[in-house]
C-alpha cells in the first residue's frame, strides 16, 4: 500500500511497517475518541519504533504484541504466541511478495 510519500504494509489493524533508506519503521494506529469518530475522523498513524534490520523488527513486534495481548493463564499466553507467530509469518510472506525482499 502507499501513502502520499512512501509505501507501507499493514501487520494488522493496529500496526504497519514502512521504511526509508536507512531503517524499518513501525507505526501504530491511534483510535479516535468517540467525539472525533462521530465527526468522521479515523485516527492517525504514528511512528513508534525504528529498526536497522528485519530480524530485529520481527522479534520485537512478536514480543510487543504478545505483551499487549490479553491472557488469564499460561495456556492463553501460549495460544496468543502461536497466533502472533502465524501473523508475523504471513506478514513476512507479504513482504517478500510485495517488495521482493527478505528471501
């Protein structure tokens, strides 16, 4: 996908990745307040993390999403970890397909 100035690829509805010539950039979508949503505002994307290589980005995103996930037990945490790993594997595949990188 492309914004006015650069391409990005969504991880999920809350995170997406873009880059410049030096780094990978993770952006988080902020959800608008109820009042702003009524005005038709959809929120905004803000850069939150910067990584020099794909391996750093992938590992950090898995850990961050796992820490933010909801769980009540060890079993829930393991289930969440498996779902996040699958999501990131899919994201990696789309990066290869769209950008021809990370092969």
